[in-house]
């Protein structure tokens, strides 16, 4: 996948960052730190950011290689690496680390890679 579709897919992380910055910030406090719900604003941010990073990584990989497995690996490494780095930053005392955040990162990564692969295969002409 090269050309216009690949270049337009590179804008997905930028659009996701703009959308996520418009969401209200999470209310931190002793009660919020103790209760880590499975569904909430923070989990949506993790899901959306991971989905955008995975799609962007897949698009970057499409500029470098025609091997779909390498594209998927790059997208997964980028999204999961960013999610794990954020949780490590939180664990270092700058936030509240959460396994549930990592779960939502993995779900967002899977969704982003699935959509990227789907769009890639839909844009690929079939040769008989």
C-alpha cells in the first residue's frame, strides 16, 4: 500500500491526538486512584491512542515494506510500546499505574491493526 492511501493514513495519530485533547481531563484524587473502573474516560483515551498509534505504525510500515507481517509488527510495537512506556512512567511516581489501562491498550492495538489490515486488503487489487 503506497501512494495517497498510505500518506493519508499517516495523519491518523495527529487526528487522534487532537480528538483526545478535546476530552475533559480525568479527576484525580484519593477516591479516583482507589477505584479504577473498566469503563471510563481514561480507558477510552488508552483505546483511542493505541488504535491510532497501531494504524499509524502500520501505515509507516507500508511505506517501508510490502510484507504484511512486518507492518503488523511495527504497528503493534509502536502502540504497545507507547502504552507500556506510559504505565512505566506512572509506576515511577508520576501517576497511577493500572493493568486495566494495559488491557485497553491491547484492545485498541488489536482494533487499529485489524482496521488497517482490512483497509489494506480492500485497497489491494485482486489478480486472477
